[in-house]
């Protein structure tokens, strides 16, 4: 537990602007695999959010026939970024930065989920007008892009356009994966219903 809290504190410091905090991460192979423990925090937070706002029936894990889709969701959320970044970093010549980047990336997912829960809750519960919800969502995506840009720029020590390109690409991949999974999930409901 201390290991997890330590890494979350480092990434929280990074989000607050202290980039040097990333020098403290466990950038070893063991640290790489241990960083996937972030799943154990992110997934329950997502389920708590769904329970809190009455969307538990939409969680793939709890749907009839949804377990394979839930595994696909885990792969799209955690495996695909790892594979894609591995390929891109090898192609761009940043292979040595892969492990520090992935360790930071995985733990940063926890921080970003916690940060977006409150605005997401306000939108989901319809406690704010639609126009404000759209602005809030754009602000959340903008903030996520800024943090991703800073992460790529600092860890890879790459030119600004490379960091920006990686930020945009990974955001597009994440959004496309979510829409694709939602489409498959909806098709499953139509076929079974």
C-alpha cells in the first residue's frame, strides 16, 4: 500500500507542476508491471461512480454476456496504450524512456480519474445546464491534454511538436476506443434484447 501511495503522491506533485517529482518513480521492469496495480484503483472508482449515479447496469462487468467485453475494455484502456506507446517510442527513437513513461502514465490515470469524477458527477446528475456541461467537458479534455503534453515532454525530453502529437494521438485513441466499445456493447444489447 505504501508503494501505491508513494507513486500517487509523486504523480499528484507532477499534476501540480512539480515535474521533478517523476525522478522518484520506480522506473524498473518490476516498477513497470507494478504500475498496472493502478487498475485496482481506477476500476473500483468507475464502479463507485456508476453506483452513485444509477448507471451500474451499464457497467459491462454486470451485464449478461458482458464479461468478455469488460476484458476488452480493460485491454483498450490499459493494454492498447502500452503497446501503441512501445511501438511509437521505438519508431521515434525514445525506446529507453518507455518504462519511465508507462509507469508515470499508469499511475497518472488514477489521478486523472479522481480529478474528473466531480465534474463528471455534476454532468451525469444533470446538476448543471447542458451548455456548462459542454464547457466543463472541453475543459476536462483540455486539462488532460495539457497534463499528457507535460508528461511526454518531460519524460521523453522531446521537441514540443512530438509531445503534442503524442498527446493528441493518445487522446484520439482513447476516445475512439470508448466509442468502438460502446458500439459493440450497444450491438450486444440489441441482439440479446
